[in-house]
C-alpha cells in the first residue's frame, strides 16, 4: 500500500500527529489541581490585601445634610425652584429648550425623547415629604401658591442661603414663605435616613431605582467634591479610575483621553463629539478587513509573525527534511 502525498504532508506538519519521543512519567491530576487551587488562592488573597482598591462607604443624604447642611439646603431649594442642573438637563428627564448637546442638525440626546420625566420640585422635595406620617403644613401652602409666588419665595431664600457663611440655615421670614419650613423638614428627613428610602421607593414595589437619588446628589457640590477628592472627575481621567486614584477600567483610556485635550475639554458639546469620534474609530476597527490599505498593515508590520514564530518556523521549507519526505512519497511503501 502506497502512502499518499496528502498523508505524508499532514504527518509532517501536523504537530498533534507526531509521536512523543520525550521522557514519560506518571501524572497526578488531583494533586496538581489541589496544589494549583491552594497556590492561586493564596496569591489572590495576598494581592488583594496589598493592592485591592478601598471599599468606600456609600454616599447618603444623611452624611450630606449633617456635614454640609447649607449646601444640602441650597440644592434642595434649587430643586424646589426647578433651577438645578437636573431641572434643565433636557431629555430624557425633561423638555428644557436648548439644553441638549448638538452638532449642527445632529441631536442624539433628543432621539429617545423624555423617557424618564422628572419634576425636581415634586420628585425630590414635595413627594418625599408627603410620605411622612405627618405631612408638614408648609407643603399644602406651597402647593396652593401660584408659580410666580413660588418663584419669589425660592429666589429670596436662595439669596439668604448664598449670604450665609456658617452651617446654620436662615431664620424664617415672610419673604421666604413656606420654603424654610419645607427645607427644614426635608433636612430632618435626610438626617434620619428617610429621604434615601423615599427617593428609592418612587420606582414602585422594588426599591432598586437610585436614579432620583443620584441626580439629587449630583446637583450639589458635596458629591462633586467627594469625586474630586477621589480623583474621579473628568479632568482627572475619572472614567478609568477607581476610588483613591486606583487604576480601574484601563480600556477606557482612549475614551477618557479626548476629555483631557482641546478642543474637547472646553467644548460645550464635548460628550457628543467624543461619542461620535469613538463611534467612527470603532467602525474603522470593525471594517479593517474590508478597507484597502488598513487591511494590509499586518503585512507591513508583521508583528503576528513574531508572536506565532513557532508556527511560522514549522511552515518554513527545510531542504533536508523536504528531500527525505519527497523520496518517501515517491517510492511509497507496501
């Protein structure tokens, strides 16, 4: 029976089909798995103990209202006046005119519409106070007033808060209307821990929606200062950091890079510009096999041949080996 050229070629180049000619010894799989598990577990625990990122406690309204009562009151008053960042954010929370980031006629933020409508005065202040066993009378007085009167009250109280340099809230005056009583009740609710639960419970039976609480916290300076102290803001490469300036999502370096350089770092529509650039780069990466020039880069820079050098070494013609294989194929065997 004569061996075919195909069989000879396969046996010559297929590493898996070559007979093992090295030393043979007994192999204890159970022992190796056990030792490997113990060693890897100890190494993992040791590395976690030495290099693990800190487990920072959750930020709560109790901490905020206790440590910085004026900042909490100022933010709550802005929510009540519908003048906070969230109140003017635009889609998906509200339909504030000219609030979205655009690039010419392109307005990605408005494509989804107002999917999560949030009235900051009601969602962050009035509705939580209505969950108290005894609703403050100031809530009814506020609700019955006209929009113009509410604006006058909040404007006057905001001016008083801006001039207060201490940690005490301004005393009640007629010009403030029910606003001091509302803010005082909300502060007491926050310090008791009730505000966190009331905001989380707005999504229904399961208290899993923390969007209102995060938006409320983000409107004040307390949360922003905590982020800056932990190196988590945009100009600190925050998207790829963990708390305490520990390295986190390193694959986000390219996304974070654009926020550190001009013109993106100062552009009012920076988010939109960065998203579009990353979209184009991702599309180019996906289409590399089809784009002339880009698809030939591996030929110009054959880095892959260095990585898989053993494979390419086995594919390189060997004069002596090929001559012996050719004679065996030509003569065959019976």
